[in-house]
């Protein structure tokens, strides 16, 4: 992340979620605020690339991944809430709208993000007229330089009770130290805690076509000032989960997400095999 600059990749992901609401049926990820939160950006122009290109195959594949991973994380959250969990932490929240859509008054939501991104998001919420409910707590944190557990507790998070964490589209932009500190902060919490996150496989482990796709993405995000910095094999992530105190984990690739959320569609929406892996770790 660039010092003092809000995340541009967060805006692009949000535009893809908005395009999904506007264009795709049936919805994989139903987000009643996804369009509203980007309206102030669309109003000033120059930000609708992802929406204009939404019928293009590459755009569809990216959009499928973005909405598939959000759906997966919210499905996992719902499972945890059903078993009594009452704290949800959205790490690297970007323009994620769950905290403002949350219909469960007993579920406290902590949005953690790079301070400049969070300030920009709060201004967008204000401009869009989206109210932040009382059980939504904003926690500005730089994972690479600050202590997540301390900042969460200062905001009211109870470490003696379980929390569900989502961490989508973030790990690949961190330092290894920032990644490990964050995993330990989650894994060192109460039993019953869990985290859904995604990570990127290393280039050398990919097929030639997947390498080309990763190179394209790496170029685009580097140009936005957010270069890809961190890659793991599944074996390495399993080791990271174990060391951080988690007891079990699962990984999903494009095929698994397609079977779960995109089967039977006739509009060509679905993921293409590539470097991205989704994971949940439980303790
Ligand atoms: C690609 S966006 C994903 C946003 C959101 N999770 C989503 O799926 O829409 C990456 C997010 O990671 C955050 N981020 C990147 N590096 C960070 C750091 N060192 N500390 C805190 N947040 C960071 C950015 O501010 C941004 O919100």
C-alpha cells in the first residue's frame, strides 16, 4: 500500500461486485448495497471500466472469483453465527458492505483496514447516504506495522469469545511478517474462532496459461501501487495455519467454487483455473 493512499484495488473489486448486481442473474452474491456504495464514484466518472467491460470473458472470470469468495466467506460466517458466534471481523474490508447490511443486531462487526482506505470508505458511505449501524466498529490498522489484537480489543472485540474473520484479497499484498502477525492474532484467539481468506500460489507452480493470467494481474495491480508480494503453496499455508494455532483447514480452487456456486448457469459466469485459492482455518 502507498503511504496515505486509499486502495485502488478495493475500488476495482467493489465495481465488480456492483456489476454483478446490475448484470448477472441469478445472483451468486446478493449485496443490496454494492451499487449504492460505488454511486459517488460513478458520479464523478472515469471509474466504470469494470462495469463497461463486464460482458468480456476475462471480466466475467474475475467477477466470478470476487463474488464467489465473498459468498463463501458470508456462508462460513452464517454457519459460525448459527452455532452462537457473535463477532465478525472483516480484515482489509475495502468497500465490503456487510457491516451496513447486517440484519443481526447481536452480531458485532469490526471493519479493519489500512487507515487511508478506511477513511475513504467512510467518506463514500457518507456521500452515498448509507448509515453505519451502532454494532459496526471501524478499526484502522496496517497489518504490516500495527498489532491487530490490541487494536481490536481497544475497539471492543472480546478475545475471550470466538470471532469469525474474513480476509479477502489481502494476503498477497502483505509482507510475510505482516501475514504471520495477523494469522497469530486470529489463531491465538478463543476456541471456535475461524478465518476465511484467499492466497496466491507461486508463479512457478502454475501451468503456462495460468502464469500469463497471473503476470497480467501482477502488472495491473503494481501499476495501481499495490504490487503482489506474497505467494504460498497449499503445503506452506497448511504449515502457517498449524503454527498460528489452527486445528483444521480447507482449501478451494476454481473447480470447487464453480461446483459450489456456478453450476447449471447458462450465462458463462464461472471461475477460470488460476493462482487463487480460498481457504478457511478453524480452531
Ligand atoms: C483488493 S482489496 C480487497 C478489499 C475487500 N476485502 C474486498 O474483497 O472487497 C485489498 C484490501 O487490503 C487492504 N490492505 C492492503 N494492505 C494492507 C495492510 N498492510 N494493512 C491493512 N490493510 C491492507 C487495502 O486497504 C484494501 O482494502
